[in-house]
């Protein structure tokens, strides 16, 4: 079973994404900030990391950079709902720091599971809760 580490300071987002991915057959670990995420990452073998950008203690961009230093082949999805600047600016910067895919919050279950499957080489078909009408902007693949 493939293992995913989710890092977000919003407890509701953590639980929502965990449930989405567990239903899709993944093993999921959770961390509430970049420091906690890095500590957990060094103890476990994650196949993929999903991280928020704006968090207390250690934000997502720094977390992405440090994880990529530890394991350059690590697959990372960055997610953000924005902050003082638009989410697009944060997500573009996340790609520069090493994120493979970026998602703008809010996103649908299908969008999240498809993004994970794209990076982990699984099927991009998602029949879990196909009636989910929550629309996100989709996923954007890393350029270059």
C-alpha cells in the first residue's frame, strides 16, 4: 500500500483529505505544520507528500525545499487557498521549490485522487463518490 503524508494546519482539511485518500486505498499519515511534517517524514517512507503552503511554525515552501533536499525524487503536491496574495502566486512558487503538482483550495475529491494517482502511477479513474459536485480548478502538471 502506498503511503502519503499530508501536512496542513487546518484540522478539517487534514481529516477530509485523509478520508478521501483512505477510501481510494492509500495509507495516510498527518502532520499539522512543516516542522511536524519533516520530523514524521524522516521517520517514515512516504511515497508522496501533500502540503499546504501557508502554515505556522514552518510554512509549506520551506518544507518542500527541505524535503526535496532530503529526497530529490520525492513526489509533492502543494495546495493553497491563498492568503495576502493570490493562491496562484504561492502555487507557482511551490513549483519552483519542487512541487510536482499544485492544487488550489477548494478542490473536489476526484481532483485530489486524480492528482495522487497521476504522481504515483495509478489509475486516474475515480469512482468514489462520482456525484461530488465540488468544483476545483483542476490540477496543473509541473512544466518542464
